[in-house]
C-alpha cells in the first residue's frame, strides 16, 4: 500500500505508519543533534537571564531603531535590545556587556558619530537578571512536577502506554525547540520561555485528541491490526489537526513578520514548536504506542476478566 492511497475532501486514507522507520530515524537525529548542541554550545541566554547594562538616550527626531542595532552590532555589541521608551524620540538600549561607568558615554559617542542630531545621554545603569538561579531551579522542579501530573492524568484517563507516548512527545518537542535556539544562536529570553510553555500545552492537546480517537476506535473495532486502527484514527483526526495548525500558524507568522524585535524570539519559538508538535502528535506519540505493543486488551476488558472480577 502506498503512503497516500486516497485523498478526498471528506476522508483520507493515508498510511502514516508506513513511514515509521524514517520518522523514527528523523526524530532520533533531531533530538541527538539538539542535545549535542545544548551540551557544546549551550543556550544563548538573553538579558533576562544574564543581566547587563541599560542605556537611555534621547534624539531631537525619531531615529531608525534598525540603524542603531546595526551600528551597535558593528561596534561589537551583538544582540543589543533597542526599543523606544516613552516617546519615539527616546531610545532604550540593553547591552549584554558588563556595566562600566564609561559605557554610557561610549555608546552616546558612537550614536552621535552616525548622525548630525544631538544625542543626549539620559541614564546608564546596571540591569540585574530577572531570572535568578533560585527561580531557575524552582521552575525546573515545577516543570518536572507538571510532567508527573500529566503522566498520572493521562494514565488515569487512557492508559499508561498513552501517558508514556504523550510525555515522550513533549520532551521531543521541547528538546528540538531548545536545540534550534542553541544551534542557530537565537537569544533565549523570558518570551521564548513563555512560548515553550505554550508549545507544551499545544503539543499535549494535539496528542490527547489523537489518543482519544485511538481509544474510541479500539473499543468500537476490536478486529483488525493495531497498526490499521492507529492509521484510521490519524486519518479521522487529520482535518482537525491541519486546520488547528494552519489557523494557529497564520497568527504566529503575522507576529513573526510584523511583531517587531520584542516578540521575535517568542514568534520564532512558536513557529518551530507548532511544526514539531504537529509532527510529534502524528508520528512520535502514535508510533510509540505500536513500539510498546499496544493491544485492545489494554483498553477493553475481556469477558473472562469481567467474570474473574465478579468471583468472590
């Protein structure tokens, strides 16, 4: 049977599981590459995590923020955060470099050299990290507790094998998103952390929708191979999955293109996370059920089991 045997407006019959060996290899490569990049390069933490220097300058006319970013990058201040503050003529600059008393005057002179206008230095101060070591540790513990609660909930509502598949898919998605930021050197700040939490919720919801349909089909169709039941369930939820991903991506792409530098990292993380989350709900979570040898007996009690429960 081909991978795509029939496609119509109302129904699809795609043999998703025919690609299991290839998707398993793809996921393994992506996860290993992400872990290797995280171990070697680490995450390029933004000012929210590392702290830095805050400089406020004033112009007589509204300047080009992009020109300021290019000028700062050429002077060695890579990844500087530049934004208006209060009015279009006031500019707030955050640098990852350590604070020194003369850093503000140096930046002012640099900006002054590129314009005929007078650039006023309003203030220069040290900015502490918004996320300290204690908060990072508590946040990590909170994520672990949340994953444990998710495992218990899915195990109670569905079955332990479904819980393992959903949680592994979550780890798969988060590691790949973090790996992308590490590999390409994108700044990791609090907005990106918020996006990753949103990706966790999105991916989990998508996986549970597929799991619910698999459970229903197992109970209704006790005959047939588990591979066919998984394929049937994926095809029945495909339109919902694609429409949800498509409409969500429309908003995220708009944020990515027009949202500005403040939420660029947030939109980037969501773009990667939604794409990977949609993929994992189809292939990672469902594929793991087959690897764990899911059987109809795991969800449907046989007459012999019911009779055994009734015995005194």
